C-alpha cells in the first residue's frame, strides 16, 4: 500500500509543468504589474 501511495505521489509530481515567465523591458506593453505569462504582456524587470 505504501508503494502505491509513493508511486502516485511521484507520478503527480512529474505531471506538474513549469510556467514560462517573459521579461522584456523593450516591449511597449512591458510592465511589472502584468502576469508575465505571455510574450504580449511581459514583465519589465525580472522579479
């Protein structure tokens, strides 16, 4: 039973995907209040 639980936790952890965050101070829509998850609305500075 413990092995099944451990396997399930490991599988779930591997399914988590990293979020890409965009930083481009030269973009006209660059702003640190943006979500930063889109190239059309990047952050101004790396946070």
